[in-house]
């Protein structure tokens, strides 16, 4: 559960940085991959908890 909360917090922070990138305060080629990786991490952690762990 902590990984999901951490991933959502990272997504919010990197989304804010991406908005700054759209306003040309930060380069988009840095902020866009960071946002993509944080969303990917959050989705993978959310999907990983539903896997079969054995008997």
C-alpha cells in the first residue's frame, strides 16, 4: 500500500513539474519522461498486488 501512495505522490509532483515545462520554465524533454515513469511505476505497483503468490 505504501508503494501506491508513494507512486501517486510522485505522479502529482511530476505533473506539477510538467505544467512548469509547458510554461517553458523547465525543459519538457526532462519533465515528460519523469511523468511517464512515475505513472508507469504507479500502475505497475497497483497491478502487482493482484498477482497469485502461491499456496
